[in-house]
C-alpha cells in the first residue's frame, strides 16, 4: 500500500474513500521508568522512550493501513501523526489519513 503525507500521488487519479486511522497507547514498565528518570539528572536522549515512541508510531501506522485495506483502498494520502500524554509515562499515538482508490 502506498502511504504518503501529500494530498496527491503523481500520475494517479484518486477517488476518496474516507478517513482511516490507527492508534495505540504505550507505556514503559516501572523499572525502565526509574532508570530513565535517573537519566534526566545528567541529560541526554531517553533511548527507551525514543524506542517506545518509534514502536508506537509503527503500530499506529500499521493499524491505519489495515483500516484502509478494509475499505478496499489502494493508498492513503495526507497522512499525519498525533501524540498526546494519557498519564505520566504513557502516550497515545494516532496515525490518520484519507484512504483512496486509483481510478
């Protein structure tokens, strides 16, 4: 499936099918929370959280694509990601876009 953040795909006429989305809420275990908390004392990248967010974006995008497949889409255009804090140490990631079929 073609997934792009533009509202077109070069050389293709598109029929819009509708909004598709996928989301996940991720958190790290308490042990990782504590070790990452110590990292804030010295500064630097919080690698465990970076990986958590990368994994969350991947899962949200996969779920969005599955939603598009259910609609019979050939592609998803105008893809965006949104994040929000749900509680301390937990974040929601949502991927959304417009499912399209090639004419």
